[in-house]
């Protein structure tokens, strides 16, 4: 097991700064997710932790050991790639056993470890196949097997589920979560998929422009987004962010320019303690378990998620209740959250 | 229909143009001197026989010299033919093996490791191939002479290595760049250093390119004439092209003998090409398109 400490981690490519003085402390056994859009620096950060990218500036510690200048093969980390990165000329068994072979483990011991991992990942029947004879899900399980076979203290995962179809992604997601519970190793997981981040993470670091925008638990990130970027990056459909058209909570100082945020699901039937918004239903999209609406209130259009039994029709007028305590308030100039 | 006919006609014409000299070489190597020089020519051997090849393999034997008679005389230096074949093989194999060692490591460094001056190195390597060989003959002669290598197989090996390496490095770089970068990353994470990544990832996955590069190096050495002419002066180090060319420069030329020698000269490359044909095509087009 190892705790990972990034102190002022910076990566520059020529004149471009991909990661800017990143400070991040990942506890031993923690599941940390780096979340952000393409080009936000999350994969670069992961590669720096892995040793696959040279660190331009800053210090990287595994526990108290300085690994900043250590090559990847001396860091004792395991990594799973989006592309699986299986060796095409090796069988499944050889792929999984490869890290052990490089460490000079005896063949009998390798065979035993490979069999154990294969059993765990339901790969036993596929051990003699080559990667091109496997499906995407099977390949990713082999990649996971290659990572866990040597019991590393740090697991790095670079969008490992992005190439899988939706159903497979769900089952692999729970497999990874179970693995984490079982191994209790430190996991650093990169994704742009908020559902993966929210379901897997102990804590999420939301990144943008090479900088961590917010570091918090999934609940904290969703419930108390630090700025409008984080607020709009998490949640589907996106949070409604408006300068006008939403009720302004009483505690916001008069005259201050703010952006008000309303999560699509934070509406109810009008009632006590709720502010009523009235608007025209522009679009109704039934999603089975609930209904998604577009409601035009004055000049603004709100996207809302309401229970399926509301039975609304396009063109009709609808009243919805909003709890002012559930509104998010951001400074219009700095985009940062303002709390009461 | 007309298009097909035209295509067929020009294809046959092209094949005849390319294969004609080779077919004539084969045919005449099985003929007597008088049959070769006959007018009209004998396209097919009237009395096919292996006498010319027998002459080559017994060229050192003076009795055979006498036995060949007037129409089948042996050129002076015929006895050097087999030693020169051995020299050619030695030079070709050394150049191929050394190419493997240097090209693999150089291509790996340029394609995989991100070091300062990487682009400049690549362009420098490639630029050396823009200079025509003839311009290098005299400077190379001086260098080789000062190294004390003149008239040795070593002189040819060093020279051919310099001539072939840029291209073999280039073939391998193109191929290496086509190998997914994640495989390299995975191997580094799994515990490989640079040598390990080269051995476990790049070497096994670039067999077609390696075969193509080795073939190129071997064949270039096998066929090379200009440097061999300048850098070697005695039969001890001379290669096949020089010895065979020497047969033609006598007052009289034994076409039958020269042609039989020619057949022997083309055998190793043809055998290699047939053996590795599958790899060569894949290797030479390597890097042309991203898989």
C-alpha cells in the first residue's frame, strides 16, 4: 500500500503547460478519480504518477519515498489502459504472467498466480487464446488481470471502460469496485464519465485547464460544486445556470451580480416553503422512470426532470416549486460558489 | 473487353521486359559457347547440360582447363570465383547482422525515446542517403586506407554498413511508430527497461520490417560494385560482382562461363526473396498507412 503525494506537479510541453502546480494527497487505499473533459490534464497527471511522462517541476512521493525521477519499472505501480495494451504475440496466460516473469518469479509460481487471477476474473477458459481472439470485455479483464497479478500498491487506470459498450461498462464498473474493496490498494482512476466517477470514487478531483477545480467526495462535488464549471460538468442533464429567471435566495446581498444554478431534479409540485415558477412546456421527453421537460420561464428555458406521473403535455402551462435552499449561487464575475 | 486485352498485352510485354534477361541468363548458362554465339540465337538450349557449372566448381583444376577445349576456355581468374562467392556471403551476412544490431537500437531510440535532438538525428541519418555513392568513393577510400583496412572484407563491411544503415533505420522507425504506444507504456509499467521493451515488444512485433531491412542490407552488399572495385584489389577480399566483371574484360569473353556464374550469383538473393516474400511486402509498405 502507498499514499501518493503530488507537490506542485507541473508538466510543460515546450511553451504549453498541460498540468499546473498540482497539489494532491491521495491516502493509502483510497479510490481517487481524476475527472474532466478532454485535454484537462488528467491523463498527463496519471502518466506522471506512473513515470510515463517526465515531471517538469514539483515532487512526487509514494509514502515518504521520492519517486519524481524514478523510471516507471522501478515505481511498482500497475496500470490499465483504455486501449487494453495487451501484447498481441502473447497468449492470455503469458500476458497476465508477464510482469511476474520480468521479476524472475519461478514458472510454477507464475502458473499458480495466473490461474488464481484467471479464476477471479473468469478467464480460465481463455488462457491459451491470443488477444485478437477475445472480445473487448474479455481483453479488459485480461488487462486487469495483468495489473493485479503482482499485487502492486498503486493501481492506475486510464479510462479503462471507455472502449466498452454500455452494458459491459456497468458490469466492469462493479468488478473494479469489488476489486478495490478486496485489494484495498490505492487506486487512481482517470475518466471523463461522471457516472463512473460518482459511483467509484472515494474522492473526485475535477480538473480543467491543468488545474484541480475541486477535490471532494462525490456527494460534496455534486451538492456543493465549487464553481460553475464543476456544477455544469457533473449532472445529466446539465444544471440550469442563469443570471435571470430563477428566484434569488434572500441571503444574497442586493446588487451583487450572481449566477443561479438549479439542478434539473430539484423541482417539486408547488407547496409550502417553495417558490413557484410558472412557464410553458416546450418539450416533453419521457425517459421511462421519469420525464425530462423543457420549460420556458420568461426569457429563460429550464431543463427539468420530473416524476413520470406528472403527465404534462407540450404547450401547456406548468407550475413548479423550487426550494431556495437547493439553489446554487455563483459569483457572476469569478464563477466561484457563494455560500450563505 | 478491349481494356482487358490491352491490359493483358502490356502485362505480358512488361513481364518479358523484366524477366527476359533472367531467362536468357538461365538458358545460356546451360548452353555451349558456340550455341550461345550462334545466329539466330538459340532461345532454348539445344543440348542442355551442366558443363559450365562443372567448370566453375572445378575451376582450380588445371586438367579441366585443358578439357574445356577451344569453345569452352576458362577466363583467367576463374579459380577466384568460388572464393569470391564465399567473400560475398561473408560480407552480406556481416552487414545484415550488424544492421540488425545498430538499426534496431537506433530506430528504437529515435522512434520511442523522446530525447533532445531527436528530429535532428533522424534528418541527419536520412540526409546521408541523399549523397550519391560516387561522391563518397574517394573520401571513403582515404578513410579506409588510413584505418589500414584496404583490401579486406572489413573494408566492405564497414562501408556497406554506412550505406545501408540509414535506410534500414528508416524502415524500422516507420514500423516502430506504427506499433501502439500503449504497448510500450504497458511494458514499462510491467517492469521493462528500454532493453526489455525493445526485446519484448518491438522485436517480436516488427518481424516483417526486420526481414525487409535485413534483406535490403544483404542484397545491397551482394550487388554492390563501385565500392568493392575501389576498396579491394586482390582475390582475397574481392566479391562476386568484381570477379564476374573481370571475366568480361579479357580479350575474349566466355559467355557460357560468365552466364553460369551469373546464375550462381542470383541464386542466394532469389532464394531469400522467395523464402521471406510474405514479410518483405509487409515490411516495405510498413508505416505507409496507419493500421
